[in-house]
C-alpha cells in the first residue's frame, strides 16, 4: 500500500511539472477536438476561480491560444510588454514557472479594422523541436523551439497565390502529419498545400476551382480505412483532400458569408462543420467509392447550429457551442442537429469552448469563465469567475486543459490554474 502511494505521488508530480504526459501542441489539441483527456478535475470552483499556479506577462496583444510541448509554451502577439516596439512576436514561456524564455519577431502588427479586431490570432504548432506559425499577412514562419531561431519563412500569398476570403488576415494553425506541414493558403491556385516540415519544400498543391479564399479553420485528419483525408473549411465551404496525393476529393459549398471560422469536427466517417452569421452547421458522411471519396448530406445547414468563432466541441453524442456569437451556449444532437437546450450563461457576448472530464469550459468574450456540466438534460452552470485583466479587449483566446492545469491567454498575460480535484 505504501509503495502504491509513493508511485501515485510520483506520477502526480511528473504530470504537474510537465513530464512524460501528453502535450497540447496546436490549436484545439493534438487531435483538434478541444476535448482534454484529463480526469479527476474539480467539480466546482471558488468564487475567485481555481488556485493560480503562476501568472506571467509578455504575450502581447492578440487572440492566439497557448501551444504546449514538453517544458515550453508558445504563443503569438504584438506590442509585447517585454518588447520595445509594437511589432509581432512569437514568444516562448517556461511551462512550470511562466517565465518568458525567448521572443522572435515575425513581422509588423496587424492593424486592419477596428481596434478589437486587430492583432494576430494564429495558435502556433509545435513538432519535433520546431514551432510553426502563420502571421495575419500570410507569412509561414518556422523557428527552433529551444531558442526561437528562425529556420525558414514562406510567403503563402506570393509563393502560392494565397488569398483570404475576408479582410481579417490569416489565423490557421498548421497541421503536422509525419514529415509534412499542411496548411491552407486559400484561393483557386493552391487552396491547400503540403510542404516538407524541415525544409519547406513543396510536396503537393491542391487547387479548388473558384475557391474564394482561406477561412480561419485548421485542418482535421479523417481516416477512411487505409485512406487519410484532410478536412477543412474555406470561405467557400467544406472540402476534403487526399492526404497522400493532394487530390481534391469532395467539396460542400455554402453561400458566401462574412467569414467562416470554426474548425470542423471529425468522428469516423462523419464531418460536422459550422459557419456563423446565421449560416448554421451541417453534418456530412464521407463515403469511399473505389478511388473516390464522396460526401452524403446527413442534414444540411441548420441555422440553430451557427457559430462565429468560439468553436464547437463534441462530447459523447452531443455538440456544445455558442449560438453564433450571442453568448448563449447550446447543446444539440450530433446525428440529428436537434437542439436539446439553449440558455444564456453568466457571461456576455461570444463564447469559446473547451471540454474535459464531463464539463465544458465556456469562456465568454467579457472575460467570464464558466464551468458547465456537459449534460444534454439541461444547462447546469456550476461555477464562474472573472479572468483577471479581462475587459479591455474581447476574451477570444481559447483555453487549454492539460495534465490537470488550465491555461488562459488574456491579452499580454497568461495564467495557469490548478484544476485537479484534491
């Protein structure tokens, strides 16, 4: 019994200090589901929130989430409090203490549109000692994780004729698949591309005729037997691309809207995707037919499932997300699209969502973070607190749950909370 307790304590220590446990190396986690595998998390929080492990400065303006690998955390922002200029930097922090370890300039700040829309929002992706990020201007930058040294840079607009389908700049998080880096320059010339992740050498390009430009989603990989399909959305709707050859397999066009932002959800042969501005969410089924893959419509765009930018998560057989950007979370059946509840929470305006251990963590734009039961029976908000430093700009950066810790980006600050049950 004593030995088991010692081993359990040792395992807990390893987990808490970022040892040999799973990482969260890109937007929405390694599998892009935004669902953490953690268990034994707090069932409720004190009024002021969970215990703060550390708080740090130097992330800058922006809405990129943290990406975490090994003992490092990286994010993207401009106007850092730790820099002498207003430019954009990829910055790295110690996972245990929050101390800023390095920062690398990636370019000028994104200042298009009203102030609250400005700044970068692409979450970096970490793989094999490298960190990759796309700036709002379409610069794909690769740096060494150990010290931030730039290894290569690719201009997606000049090299591939990439275009955005809106005026808000690029925000995709690149996908690393083996030795390949896959991303979406957008436009009809090279809608999706695969590059060698070490050298940036092009492996294939996939043109999609009449594609209006890149959206903001990040690519999700689907497996159909031995075949792998890269699924994403552009400003023109959902697409599926053969991972090996870059061949366009299928498209599901939607009517043009202001922006298409949420990352799709893949479950087996199913693809759920959503677009905001009252467009809605649709469920598709990928069907392999010889050398081809087609999609069948399980149900078309349902306006009740529209989501602007907070993202949607799948827990069990139900979808959880914000109603467009109204700050009114919903729960819906995946297979039917039927909304089983929709209710306003304690926060206001748009909400981004991550899930873990039977709960959804709803981060409202006003800085309220709510702990809500992932329960189709009804909206059950068990705790909520105001994230320190929120209120000046929208709280749009998505949260991260990893090894019993909750990581939040709030403008120039990043915070780490202990959410393990005691």
